[in-house]
């Protein structure tokens, strides 16, 4: 009996750990297709918790009817099969979902139901079933229930830290799904020992062979999990020019691109950061929030030999990837700070001539903590007298898709005396989602737009002169529904 209780305790602990590992890995499964916004996390957490609650219910009923180790072993085994199946179907299924349903809330909920419900429901059945098998007397029922549920919770805590601090940054999503599936198979075998049904052995051998016959790295795409994101790096042809571009996609969104045959900037919006020459021509010291593959910082260092740039990039792995695949080199005029942009601003005591903004989280959203009036005030305080903020946003100019632009424009107007908006591509319709450049000046001196060099003329002529509505509330640390506004735009 003592060995059986030990085995049950082991099973409950590690099944609790696997639930949390599966949940955290789930964010990386959905991330490349739906982003990692609050909507996606809500879908994952809600669906998994709901599934486990059903698992508790059905697990208790099954345990009363068929209280045997062989049935518990089967439940654990099937949970491993369910995770295995989610591994095999996730790519085509998520491509289909993301291309057919535009609402992130609905698509992420449906995706979570299909991919995470079966395994979560089965794993939820483990604890009540183990309680039934451990129960020898009603006198000790409270002790048994408390012990096993505390073990399950302790396992969940262990799995959370293991996944977040080690597994995801070290192994990546695909390998994690493989590992937890195999581990569940082993737990199932242990529970059904010494008589392991032949069909389990056959299914296990089939799954193992299928797993390890698949090249999860993909020959034409580098797939890397970092502590913050899932990153894809691959080459593609630029238009019909025959030129090759290397792209860094963070959660499957284009964050940086680089021509393989030149140092020319690929993304049009990045060229607008050179407006610093017009709005503050005497700039020497600058800062950029958001590095990714360091497209603009590299161009900045080439063009302005007497200026410096500090880059605040939250993810150290991004910098490593930029050095390995995107020709980023060490430079005395480049300082890199690996921390959240808002945290950097909160601590900053230095003054800059310009601050460039290119930080995004998911589905084109600026991190909410960088969008608020408190963050804007920190940027204002970090600028010299003639300082300028040049910020890349993704929004529309008109209609429901423009809610974020309206809110962010009004927020900057609360702090800066002058705020200008530029349309990156003049041919794009005003109600379409697009790159928009926001320029905020600390000085009250109105710039003379008739004075411009030839290179900047094409950018300055895209100044948006229509009135931006001021009906939206100012974004604050207390109220900044950025994900909600961006979901409206998709």
C-alpha cells in the first residue's frame, strides 16, 4: 500500500506540473498566429481551467464506478495522446483559424478549445481518481484529499517555474510538447506495471517514431523560443525584384527585415526615423525603444558617425539573433540595455536629443505600459530642450480601426506642446490599418516645413493635416485598453 501511495503522489505531482507546462507552452503555440495579447492569455487560461473543472467532475464519477490503477493509467496515457495530437495538428489548424476568423477573441477561444481541452480535461481527472485509490478510511479522507491536492498544486508551481525559466528558453515549444507527452506515457506505464497492455506499447512506439522522424527546426526557417517570444527567421524574395530579404518574425509578425545584398533599409517606416535631422538637426545622443534585429540602429550608426544611440531591447536573445543572422556588430557608439522600455524610462536620469519608438507586443500593439500618459511624461522628462520623440504606430486614420491612434494622439497632446502625424504610404486608404509615424516636439518653436533637404522631402510631404478626433480618453496606467482597440482594428 505504501508503494502505491508513493506512486499516486508521484503521478499527481507531475501531472500538476505538466498542466502548467502545457499552459505556458500553449501561449507559444498560439502566439505566431494570434499574438500574445491579453485576449489570447484569457482564452488559454479560461479554456484550460474550464476543461480541468470538467475533468475533476468526470474523474470523480469514473473513480467511483471503476476504482483501479489500470483505468487511471489509461486516463494518463490518453492525456499524452491528446498532447501528441495537438502537436501534429496545430500548424495546419492554426493557419486555417487565423486566415478565416479575424476576431482574435473568437479565433483564440476556438483554437484553445480544440488544442487544449482534451488533454486538460484528462489531466483534471487524475487528482480525484488518485484520491479514490488512496482512500482507505473515512477517518483519514480529509488528510488524503489535502495531501494529494497540495501535491498537485506544488507540481503546478514547479511546472510553472520549470517551463518559464528553463524549458521554453532552452528547448522550444515543439520539443516541450514531445517531452511532456513522453513523460505522461511513462507515468501511465508505471501506473499499469507490471502488466502493460500491448496496445499502449504499440501506440507509444508509433508516437515516438513519428515525433523523432519530424525535423522541428524546418530547413528553410529558424524557429527559436526566447524567454519572451517565439521567433521565426527566414529568407524571402522582395516583391518581384529577385532580391532576397532576411526576415525576423516575432510571433509571426514582421518586426525586422534586412536585404542580403545591401545595408539599405527594407521597411519604409524605418526611414522616417531620419526625420530627426529636420526636427532636431543638432542631435548627438539618441535612444531607441525596441531593437529586434536592430535594422534602424545599424543604419543610424552608418549615417551619423558623430552621434550615439542607446537601444532598449527587453529580450537578450533578440540581440544574440541579430548578431548571428542580421550583421549586428559591437560599436562604441551603441549601448544596449536588456530591460523593459518603461522600466528603463522610470530609472533613466540621462537626457537625449531624440527618442525613437519601435516596441510592439502582439497583433501590432504597442506595449500598454509604453502608451500611457505616465510613460509619455517619462519620455518628455528624458529629452533635452529641443528633444523629439519619433514613434512608429500601427493604426488607421479614420473609422473604428483608428481608436488607438486617437487615444495615443490625445495622450501625447496632454504632455507635448506639438504633435505631428505622418502617413508612411500615401496611397493607403485612411480607414485601412497601416504604419503611422507620430512626432512629438518638446520645444514650442513651430518648425518651418518649407525648409527641407531632398532626402527628407518625400517624408515631410506625407504630413497628415486632417484633424485627429479627440473623443477618446487619455491612456493611463490605470486605464489603457490597447489590446481592445487593436482587436477592433483587425
